[in-house]
C-alpha cells in the first residue's frame, strides 16, 4: 500500500530511534530540556517536530517506568502529577482505511474497523500500565498495593466496562485478551471479504467492541482504578505518538476531545510539522492553541541559547556515560569562530584577497588596515551586519596557489563547539550520530579533536542525509533522469544561496531563506513538505493559531544548518526570496523542468 510522500520522512540516524527503546532505556540517557518542562504541564499538548527531533523520547520519558528510574537515581526532574500512557501509532490503521476502501467496503464500515483497532491499542496500553503500577513499580508516586483477590475484582470490573472476557481475571489474562482482540479485528475483516455485503450490517452490529469509544472506555477505566486506589483526583494522560501516519478522522477525534473535555484525561499528541491531509481547525468543535492546549514546536528559525544549553547537557551526559567528567565542550572541540571574529577580520586586513569585501569597507569609510586596531564593541558597531558574510567570503574566496579562488582544505567556520551545536539544531538523533564518533576519537587519542576531523564528520552526516532525501520523489524531469529526489530541489535552493553569499558582488544582506509561491505545483509542494518533515528545511515563519501546517503557500523556510557547509553559507537566518525566482534563475531549472501549477 502506497503512503503519502509527506509521511516518508527519512532520518539519517534511525539506529538512534527512541521508538525502539524501552522507557527504562530512555530514562538512563535522558537530558531534560525546555520542551520537556512545557510538555510536563497538566494540560493538553500538541508537539510538532521533524524526524529525530525527540518527540518519542519526550513522550516515553513521561511514562511511569521512566519516571521511576529518575526517582531512583535522584535526578532533578520536573514533577509529573499525572499517570502517562504511551501509545504509538500503528501504520496498519491508515493502511486499513485505504485497503478497505479499495476493496469496496463503505467508508462508514472502514472507520468502524479502524476505530476498533485504535481503541484496542489504547486499552492494551492502559492494561499494561495498571499491571506495572500494581505489580512492578516501587515508587510511592505510582505504586498501588493490591492482593490477588483485589486484582481479581479490579480486572473483573475493567473487563465488564471494556466488553472483554479474559480467561481469568488477572492482569496478564486481560493483556492477552486485548492482544487477541487486535488480531481478531483483521481476521473479521478478511472473513467479511469472503462473505460479501449481504448480512454484513447485522454481523458488524453483533460485535460490541466495534462500537466501544476509546475515550469513554478510558474514562471508565480511570473511574474504576482511581476508586479502587482511593485516588479520586488522579489524572491520566494518553500520549499519542507519530499521528502523522494515522488516519485523519482519528486525529480529528483526538483534537475534538481536547475542547471542553473532562479533567480525568489529558491528551498529548505528536506530529510532523506538515500535515496536508488534516483539515481540523475549520471544524467548530476542534480545540485551539493557547486556549485548549499548548502547542510545542521542537525547532527554532534562529539559533537559541536554549538549544545550545541542551546540546551542552546532552554532550555532558554522553561523556559521563563513558567515564569522562569535568571536561568542557571547548576543551574537546575548541572555540567556534562564531564566538569571536578577530582572527577573520585580521585576515581580511592582512591578505585583502576579496576585492568586493575591501571595496565594501572603503565605501563605509573603514580602511582594511584599521580592522587590526578596532577591537570588541567598536568593531561590532561597524561590522555587525557584514561580519557573517565577510567571514564566509574570507573562508572560501581566498586565493589558491594558482591565483584562482578556491575552497580552503579545512573550512574552520564550521568547526568548534558552538558551530557543531548549531549545525545539529538540537536534534537528538543528529547530535548522537555526529558526536558519537568524535567522542570516541577524543577518548582514543586523549587530546582535542582536530578541526579537520570535526568538519569531516559533519560532511559525512550531511552526505548521508542527502542520500536519504533522494528517496523522497520530486517533480523534476530531465532527458537523462527519469526520477529524482527532493535533494535536487534542495540543491537548487542551496546553490542559489551560495551564489548570493560568494558572488562577485558583495551583498551584505544576501538571500538565505525562501518563501513558497502559491502557484508552484502541488507535487513540488508535497516534496518540500516531506523535506520539512525530514528536517531538511526549517519553518522560519511564525506559528499562528494553525495547529498543523496544511499548506506551504506563502510560508518562509531556510535550509537546515547541517547542510550549510555543502553550500558554504553562514549559520544564520538570512533575507527571504520567492522560491519561484530561485527556480527560474538557477542553472538547474534551465536544464530541468520543475513543474509549475
């Protein structure tokens, strides 16, 4: 079954995916962030972020099992006053809808079957959670003391509310019965394909569990458990992960449940940024950001101190795990040129290789030789806007031995602690993928990691990422290429920005971000949407009340900083330009046909 390309967001470091880890494993290496503080609030939440940005890790860290690990280790973490249950999205739900529609089932029956699978998943996770709290947890926060007889009575009450009949009234039997139900639903559907439409309505009506609402069943469960545990005010939270691959009607139901619902159940949803199939806010019953729930985006258009702080903490955690303490990031990777420009400006003053830069200084009544004397604040006052661009030009336009401009062998502007932190954009999966081998080299050689080695690792990560972007289809046609990936469009955009920064004419405020024109082809927009969900481009527009980015029209984006070395551009948000202009002026668009609407 084919899946929308917007949900085919690849990740360069899937081996570090928290989806494959148990909550206990997540807790052992977890690093709290500002995002965690926000999601820990006793409010509904919608978390948006590309692949690898930490959505699953944040959710799993809220679970009782993970919380218990932190309590045992006496680590400082925001107190959680709700019992959280992690519920991963099953790709089968969406495939089920598409398959059943193609096989002639009505949309109503298709939604009934898929809703029952969804409900069974929720109940199965709730049953696992209550078993943990009663039989495994030792924490005073979650532990429920229970005898075998009391377990019998509790499971009996839950089973009655959920319309299930376990072989015995134990937690294990209840969990097994719910697992069986998840298998029986596809089996029922397969049988219906053989039996045909005649009598189908009555056969479906005979199955009570097809009409069990997940939220009402959850509330029933909470009433029973809270009453039994004498915790009438205990709030529970359902954490729905990766909802971008769930059917739209399920997401709509979840959003509607956030508005005006009771105080027994919190809903926390995670999605990718771009969701063209979700038409939710137009429904008057849907929840709105700021009123009914908190919207938590896991990215930033500009560099932030919070992102760097998170990277420092994550690095410290990785070092501590390997027995390295009292060692700073700058001791291992050196200071980044982002933290001071004296060396770059001194080089411009001495070498004066870039005629355009020297002319700019002259036009502003600054002699190149004066740069050596100007220090600190005075230098910044004269060159605040120009410094990042001058630095890039100094880095890449210095004369080679043959008198021709060429790239330096070691692009040091992309090395050093803060530059590395900025390029991984506080994306935990990218961070681990880049820093693991660098830390290993530091341990082996027992000395700081050479700048050349840092840049090589960044370039390897970028190359790996670009190779995965090739798997996202893009509507570019060429006489020699039958199908290409969205990396081609990224390459076109990146090379345009490169020409803006390193062109013959010095542009102090060059274009370095783009706005998507409304008349570009839908196919190209979908490809860019998939690139957004993968993290290749970053939303630079301000998030409004729109929960989901359903359209890219008139939205502003930048290329992720991980790809900045490839295109030799500064690590900063720069002026925007219309994407259609980039495509029409680029050499690539003259050789290939990027389809317009």
